[in-house]
C-alpha cells in the first residue's frame, strides 16, 4: 500500500495499435493511414495514404533502404515483393529517397491533373497552381498558366523555396539546383525575401489572374 506522502501514479496502460501493420497509424481526423519510420532517434514522416496496405508497403521499402539487414518479421510483406523497386531507391541519397517515398502519398493534392498542386480551370481554359502551407499561409495562389507543365514548375519552385531539399516536387529536385544554392547562400535576414523571389519568379510572363485563354484552349501540359 502507498503511504500518505507517496504521490506515485500507476503506470499508464498502453493504447492498442491503430493499424495491424508495422509503421502505420490511423489518423482519426482524416481517416487516412500515416506511415512513419524511426531513424537515428527521430521519427521520419513518409506520407498519408488511403489504405493501410499502401502505407505499410512504403514503410517496408523505407526499412529496406535505411536499415539494411532486417530480422525476420520486421517487414509487413515479403521482401521479394519489392525486388523491382528497391534498386532505384538505393541509388538515391537519403534525402532523395525520403522524398521519393513521400511522392506516393495521397496527402499531397493533385487536383484535376497529374501534377501536384495543379488543377484545370474550365472557366479560363488555363492551369492553376497553388501550394499549401507556404511561408505561414494555409494556401498560396501561384497563378494560372497556359500549360500544366508550366504550372507544375511554378509549384515546384514554391515548394523548394518553402521546404528546401525536403520539398516534394513534380520534376526531379536536381532541376532546381540553382534555387537550392541560392537558398543555402542566403543569410537568415535575407532568407524570407529570397524564398519569395524564387517562389514567384516563374510567374512572370506566364501566368494570368484575369485573362482567360482565347478560344477555349485545349488541356496542354499533361503527359
């Protein structure tokens, strides 16, 4: 029995897992399944998925990429099922591998387009680019463009400006090496202005907030 001065509390009862798969947790608010991996004492977010299996498979591939030899039962599915996809993942740097895995997440809006952050606007006949969680804003409008690819590149530059090497982009991150170098060279005081300059440089001459395309332009830019 505890004495009068004993303020100790009983050990908390652990909560049951929210998924039957390793590395997967159900998100109560969104109804999606998130995948995480612990690396060097830090939890690495791998994305948000519509199904448990999709999240579990991304977790498995992250384990194979970052943890090397794994004990039996460490994966959710047989290692052989990833034989076709792992060579390309091993060829990437650690940062690039995480970004590549996150690309498969349904947590990034694609709109009515194959590109992230891009949607088709029938009323204007143009492609619109937007990005979420940009420099303190929930959503940032980036402009409308004559092609989906131009809009996608505008999104990419805004993502790079906001998140640097951790950005999830439509095109390979190496295409934005100049922007990354500019961010790295900026001082702390210069960084906000540099980020805005990079994010909105692509809109000059290519975007229009007011003018619709003439003659009902076709949906260009999809590949």
